[in-house]
C-alpha cells in the first residue's frame, strides 16, 4: 500500500496528489497536522533523504532556523515532530519503505507503484 505523508494545503503536495490521481494510483493520505510523524518516521525519512527531511527553502524553517540549528541531533528530531511544517513534503512510502520525498514529476514517473 502506498502512503503519502503531507499537509493538505501545500502546493507541492497538491501537484503530487494530482499526479497520483491522474495515474489512478491509490494511496492513503496522512496529514501531518492531524497525525504528526513519530521520531522513528523522521529518522527513516532522514536515512532516505541523506539528512533530516527539513525543507530548508520553506517559510517555517527560515523562521525557526536559528533555534533548530542550535539543537542536538536527537532534539532536532523532536523539534521536527512538533513543527511539522518544516518537513520536506510529500513523503511517499510503500510497504513502510520511503520511496520519495518532495515532488518531481520525472522522478515520480520512474517509480514502481
């Protein structure tokens, strides 16, 4: 089963959802605002992404950057869980494996759903 972790009103997420819907790909949508990710999810996404999955171009990160950057790695994970708008999105997982973070149409076209 495909799962999308995201925020419903994010423009990038909307593009990803349109892509999946046009391809008639079923997925479970989990809204960060209603169900914040666990530290384990943040760690897993970070392993896939190569660093913690923070959207460093986003408004929330820019607003909280100094506070976030001063934290230890463990505290950063907790901070991300509490400030979910910082997460690069959407995050796609298939069978509990991360397969994409963010939306790039060409990358999505190459995924095996």
